[in-house]
């Protein structure tokens, strides 16, 4: 189907602004973060009125990682979604994805633990991945104290947050740790190179710009060989056998759609139970566009239903 009319009008404004030199890839990381965070206030709705608690997770090098726990409405011990935000490893944080996390906690009647992993270029690959690992270890160690059910733990995230979630499942398998009950992946980055037909077809004008994506990865990766590491590109993993059941939510007009579909097929070929839903007329990051398109709310309800089923 064509691009959703509300998104079409929105993208016309965005593309006009980019023509005036305000595209993210023309900014410094600090400037881009400010612009990204400011846009959240205009583009997304507040989210459910769910209480939240600020926490600190100690990383392996002693760094204090901020985190936010949304208790949800379930009685303890609560099933838990460990959530990693998108933003190309450079942008985003707890506030940019607060609305999404609130709604998932409310709609799925679960706890959501959102982790503010360290961002590039101050912290390059594989810091974000290692922070994700340390967050999962923290959950396993502190679950009972926080009223969380570590036996009903899901990993999830959007864009590179989805990358971190599925790479974490791969790392758990390698370490003989239990798999999560679900991988909840919203339009994840999973390919070493962004050269699929959808990357060429949707390289500009559809919110996620090809130049911006490479700008992000250039800030995160230490060198080109890092692209071939499965912690950055899960499609590079030797095998996907034994990973947790996976749900992929993809957008029709997202440059990442081809690699998302390829990942779904690779998981299925490895014997992993996979469900995939492509949202017609949508673009990358539409989960955070609640003030622009109603499909953001539809997506959140769908994700909550998948979570609820997995936690059973």
C-alpha cells in the first residue's frame, strides 16, 4: 500500500527541514541528541500513567548505568521485559522511549526495565553490547529483590535496541545461560552492510536517512572489521539455532525491512519459532510517532499481546 497519508504529510515537513541543513548527519552528536530528544516531545504521546523507579546498574568496569523500572500492574513476582532503546548507538535514552515503555508495562501487565546503555562516539563498539549483558546479569542477580520473575524474562528493543536484544540472546546461548521467553524486535539492525534493495529504494525521504545511518555507525564502530561481528550484525552469527522465540515488528517503508525479513527467515531456518508482522504504510521508528499516526498505538497493543502470550 502507499505511505500512510498522515506520515506522508509529516515526512514532507521533515524533508523540507532537512533541505535547510537540519538533517541529523550534519550535526555533532551533542546537537543531534538535543534535536532527537526535543522531537520526542512533539511527536509522541505521554504514555500510560504507570509509576516508575530510577535504578542504577553497575557495569563490568564500574560505570553506573541509569535504568528505569516500570512496575506495571501485575502482582510480584512480575514477568519482565528488558528493553533497549534505539537511536543508532548515538541518540536516545530513557526519556525518548519512556512513553513506549509505559504503554508496554500497562498493556502487557508486566514490568519493563529500560536501560540507558552508553552511547557513541564517547563509547564505541562493543560497549553498548557489554552494557546490555551487564544489565541482563543484574536482572538475574537482583530479580527477587526487585519483585521480578527472572524465569519470565523477555529481551526487546527498537532499531539498534533490537540488535542488542537479539545479540544478547546469542551471547546467552554461548554462555549456556537460559534463553529469554521471547525476543521482541522492532525493526532491528541485523546486517553487516546496508546494501539490500530496500536500503537503496528508501535511502532518503522516509525518516531514516541512509547518510544518517552510516553517520551513526561511523561513530559507533572502531573499524570496518567490526561490521562482521555478530554483536553488531546478528546475521553474521555462525548459527541461530537454539535462540528464544522471536517476534519481529517491521515497517513497509523502512530501509531496514529487507534485513528484518532476512533475519526472520534465518531464524526459521535454524528452527526458531518466529512471528513477523509488517505494518503497511509505516516508516522506521513509527512506534514513537503516537502524535502523528494512530498505528503507533496499534503497534503497542500488538506488542503487548505478544508479550502477554509469551509470559504465560
